[in-house]
C-alpha cells in the first residue's frame, strides 16, 4: 500500500504534495512523488530538461521529508494520465493525490490531466482544492466534514468503504447526500400517484429516505458514528444539486463514486461535473477500489422477500427464505394478484400465507404482503422488492426449458432481468 502524488510543481501542486506527505506520514506508508514529462518536450530539449526536472523533484523530496514522510521521486515520460495509471497499477497504490486545475484553465479543466485520471484510475483520486481543512484533520486539530454522495451502485459502495477507512485516521462528520429524479424513482418503486414536475410525494420521500438510511447504515455501524442524511428530489444534472448540498453543509471534502463513463455517458457523470463545479476538495472512488475476494465482508440479509403463487415450488421457497434471513431479520411473504382483492379475499390470502410460515422460524419477523399487480406480475414483484428495500429475493421455479419456456415464459427469468438484487431460485426435486 502506498500513496502517489502527481505533481507539476505549481504552487497548488506543492500544497497538494505537502498534504500527501502528511497523510503518508500519519498512515506510515511511503509517498511516490510523480512528475510526467511531455515526450515532445523531451525530444526537443533532451538531457537538460531531464536534469532540470530531476533537480526540482530532488528539492521537493527534501522539503517533504522534513515533514516526516518517506518520499520516492519518480520521473516519467508520456501521457500523464496514462503513465500515472500504469505506475499505480505496478506499485499497488491505494490513493492518488493531485491539485485541482486553476479556475481560469480552459473549459474548467475538462479534458485535462486530472479529468482524464478521474476517468481511468482504478484507485481513489483526491483532488485538492483547499488543503487547509485536510491538513488540520491530519494533525488531529479538528474533525473532517465529509459529504458522501449516496446512490444504489457499486461505486457508491466503494466510496462508502473508502470513507470508513478514512474514519480510522481521525474523527469524521459525515453527511450522506442523495439527489434523485422523482419520476424515475416513482416508476422503480411502483408509486404511480400524480406529482408536479420535479416534486416528490410524501410516500416517495419516505421510501427514498428509508432506502438511503439503509445504504449508509453499514458505515454508521462500522464507524460507531451517526451519518446524517440529506435526501432531496432534483431536476437536471445530479452533480449540480450534490455540489450545492456540499456547499450548504460547509463540507471540507465531497466523496463520490465513479462509473468511468465514456462517450455520451459522460454528459451525466456525477464525478466528472463534481470535479469541475465543487469549491471544495473532491475524492473520486471507482468501483474497482471495492474490496474483493478474501477481503470482501460477508453480506447479512436482514430483509428478505419470498414470492409464492401457492404452487408446490412457490411454497417450497418459503422455508429457504426463512433460512436465508439473518436471526432477528424480517421475511416479507408476498403473493401478487391480477386484480385488487376484496377484503374477504385478502383475509383468505393472508391466512394462506400465514400457514406457510415454518414453525422452526420463530426468531424471524414475518410480514404478509398481498399486492395487486395486474397482468405484469414480474413488474409488481420487482417494484415491491424495491419498495420494501429487501436485501435478497427468494422464488420457486418450475425449471422449464426449450419450447415450454419460449411459449409459457418464465417469471423467474424475467425477474432476474428486472432486479439487481440477489435472487435465490428454488426448484422442486425431480420426480
């Protein structure tokens, strides 16, 4: 594990390298001070340019080592973003520190070295705008105010884990900021009530706040400190609203996950626009930074949904759902109907669902759900899972194949396409 600081020797870059050295010293990890020369300049000026750059790097090394850090200067030649990315991969770097482009840079720095690094690095990138709050935190003089961008994605999970790791270096005041498009989220959750453009109904607000609280809960539990939430509906680019939230909260650092979007996808990239718009330091955390393999934490399924149509395979799935749910967790036992049932019909269906609860599952909570879904059962189940915020879905499957699947279709197959939540499929044993 090591820290890389990409520098071009400007005043802002020197401030960023000072911060990087203090972080490296506190973490007890080496600092690689990297400067990349333009190949055309090297061809034009040759050895004099190389010697000059090496001398400046040597002076920076001496300056930073006075802060207690172990500094290794590195001089490379090539395209800066590419060379830094390759160097980080070779050295197993855990963080890259760079200074933000000046405010008067062309197009706000878009398309520049920092922008390209943010879209290519597989390790977190700290882009320093104002180093003072970070320096004070490193010196244990004050907590660090962090605004963490929240959404349902792997990059967010990586960003959440990075903030958790950061909390081990000193106290943090973390605010989770989530901005969402009401119309899109209402469709996802199956809430079809009328809303004014850009406005969220009370039911939608409550659902989004509950889901957001579940997303930041692992950070609050692991760090032992509460995470305050700001969940707001928005219209237009998410990044604009997220940066505004960070400013309202007087955040020292804005932390966002990045998908490394390409081509037209960059038009709605939150990390790309946050780097350009934010007036505070920004950390971009890619999904690749998420721990994997032996370091991956074990998931705990506190909320599980099981759907049954009262067939043999559907009913067999119920016991598997209770086995999957963690002790003290909740199992949502769901049956979808084509039309809204009468009160008598709903009472009868709930009684049927209750009869399926295994006697051995007394330490699990049970919620019986009868949901009218019309003809699109799959959409109803997918939206119900989103609305309930379950961690996993359990379903029975008939295991149809060939022409039977093509003619009759498969609810389970369609469910796998419609949801990004883990799905456990239960088949009846062969006759």
